[in-house]
C-alpha cells in the first residue's frame, strides 16, 4: 500500500479533542533549535552565494553564481530554514532567494523535496511570530500552485498530505483569530484560503486529512 493510499484511512476518531487554547498558546516562541539557524550560520561562513545590492535605493539580492546551476536540493531547504530569520540582511537573503529558487523548480522536483521542507515550515509556524507565520503560509500557497495548468498540477499538493499533522495544528489554533493581523492582512482569512488550496491541489485524500486536524473545515 502506498503512503498516499494509507492516508485515505485517516480516522477522525483518533484525534484527541482539545479544549480552549491555554493563555500562552498564542505567545511568540523562540526559534527552534535555539541559536543561529543553519541558514544564518551558512551566511556567516560565506556558504550562501548571495550579496546585497541596491537598485534605485531598494535592497535586493545578487547571486554570486548562476542560480540555474545551483543544487536546488541543497539550497531550497536551506533558504526555507532562513524564513525564520528576522535580522538584516539574512531575512532579505532568505525571502528573495527562496522565491527565485522556487521560480526555477518544477512540480516533480519540488514534490520530491517536500520531506526536507516540512521541518522549516513547521518551525516557522510554531514561532507564533505573525510576520514569520504569514510569510510561511504564503510560501505554502506558492508551493502547491507550482505546476498549475500543466500535467504536474497537484504533485506538490499531494506530497504535502502525509505531513498535515505537522503544519495544520497551528492553522487550527489561528483559524478563527480574525484579530491577528500582519499589516492589513488577516491571518485567519489567509489560513482558510490556504486550506481550500490544499484541498484543491491535494487530491482525493486531502479533505479527510484536513478534516481530521480541523473538524470545522467544510468541503469546497
């Protein structure tokens, strides 16, 4: 039986009911593991081939190597790890770099990398830092849409299904917190929007696995 088939039999009866979140459930948490991220340490050592430059006064990254020749299996997980960085210029490097790398990756390649990306996704969500959470949730949206309109549509979404238990608990916690905003953006609205995208691109097993984590989610 394949991993995808096994998830068809997820049972809601195995989910432990939880009461209202504790008072500290929404408190910002330190980055785990503590200390510099792997991405930050690589930046300090000069192992990330980017520098910052200014274009008409706006900071942007400049690649020191041809981005198309980089080993994306090595660098994509590193840049995802850097999404929790808040210090300049590491935050800039991570945010701009990850988007530029994703623009080059195909759905099959990215689907194969999903197991390596789950830990940094989970770590970012669990910081409870609204800016970090917002940016990572938007990045998940970008991921699942890669390949849209091609034969590879849904490959990344289906690859994420077995890992919903890693990323959806924080979605469940914030799904109705409409007072939590990043700038003018409502994080609860973003979460529901993302759940719909996960179902749309996640294949036949997506809904039941979303429902097992978020019981009040309804089918598209």
